[in-house]
C-alpha cells in the first residue's frame, strides 16, 4: 500500500513510537511517506529514520512551568497556513493515511475521504478507559485534535477494550541485560523548569539523579547529573535506573513498565490526557502520582521497592498485520493477540 504517515512532533513519545511503526511498515513492503508537524525542523532530534519526510508547521500545544497555556496555544495558530498545507497536499495514489495525533494528515483524510487510522495513546480514549472529567473544551480537544476513521489506541492495560499494548523500542528488547543501579533515578520533566526540578531532588543525596528536559549541555554536580537529549544515552539511563520520575505522558511510562522500573508521574496541569494517565497509573497500582513537585511524595516513593517487568509484546508487528490485512473493522482479533503474546 501507499501510506501517508503523520507524526505529531511536539513530543518525543510520538516520534519514538512512530519510528517503530514506520520502520515495520516499510520492512514488510509498504511505501510510506512521512509528515512531521508541530515543531521547527531544527528542534527535531534524530529523525533521519523517517526519510523521506517533510516538516510542516501544523499545530503546537504551548506549556509553561508544568501547565497548559491555552491562550498562547491559540495565539500561535496560523490557520491560513494550516489550511493551505491541507488543501495543497498531494494525495494522488494514496491507499491509507495514518496519523499519530497529527492534524494536517487527519484533516486531509477527512476532506478527501481517504481511509485513515489513528495510531497512538490518544486514540485509546475512544474506548472505555480511565478518563478524568476535565472540562468540555479539554475533552473536545483531545478527541477532535486529529481524529481518524479507525483507531489503533495504545495503553498500559487493555481494560477489556480493543486497544493495543504500548510500542516499545526494539533496542529495549535486545539490551535488557544491562546491570541495574539501585540508587540511579531517571528524571524526565520537560515541561518543568530545570531549577525547579533541581530544588525537588537536591535534598536526596543518597540517590543519583539523571535529569533530562530543558538541559542544553551535559554536566555533573555531586549526585545530580544533567543530560541533554540523546536517544542512545536516554535509553541506556532508562535501562540502568531503578526508578523513573516523569510527566504523565504515555510512551516513557510504558517503556519503564516493560522494563520493570518503579514510576512517579507528575501530570501536566490542565492537560486532560496526562491527568487521565496519572489516574490510570494509580488505579492499576503500577505507580504513584504527584500533582506538584512535591518532595514529601518523592521521599515516600524513593523508599518503595522495584517492580516486576510487564514484558509487553512487539506491538507494531500486530498493528502492521492489521493494517496490511485491510480488515480495519476487525481490530479486536489483533489487539487480543498482542496482549496474549509476551517477549
């Protein structure tokens, strides 16, 4: 099939899971062209795997100090450019559009009546899973930001719904024998200011904190280790650590659960998806949550033991098989097979 694949560029999780599915689809013979939107090209890291790809402006969700900023999100919207990109996009010969929460490809599929698949965690909210009430605007935005005709939703548990397990990078299957360092904690809070994160973790001198996020260069200060983004370095630190402190996105917690890392989530204020993820994490008893940078909660969490790995299956194999089958209404057959398999 000839497939157009849209990737939301504002979060590394979208890029991480999409690179796995794009590689799988190309590997089994599909022709896949990629569009990435939501972030400037010079801000995107390690995306050569998507080549050939194009970067477009799309829509960007703006945050400040751990909170959604809906006013700035609206101010940065260039609606004329967005619609021009949608209306001028060449879709000749396309059989399918896949969108990982990417609005340009979602809109193109709807306007031109091209079959579309929504791929990612956001599409799990179409089913009966933990979902905080939020307000009408937040729920509408999550469900209508980049809708698709068919939904390949992902979550840490199936909740007896036709959704897939998380997509785990291939390297986390091949290199899971790395020695565990019990005092090592990975911290990834990209929506927080580095000074605020430092103030949170500095008092806990018995632990070695590897801090990613708004860090421009690598440096070490006693038990605090600041690291700029490197996919290889980040995955190595993830495999070595005993626990992860992160925002309540989806991809990183899924990788941590796969590897058996204890989790402390800090949901982004005013972001209904992350608040729902924190709720699910607690309800599943897979980890803890804090709704501010709370040193008391962190102290309690640091005392907890590790957890057993969940050993998720190679999800992209099942999604690619489902896509290739053309039986897009027969989703549950493939989701059930994915949950039955473990690595």
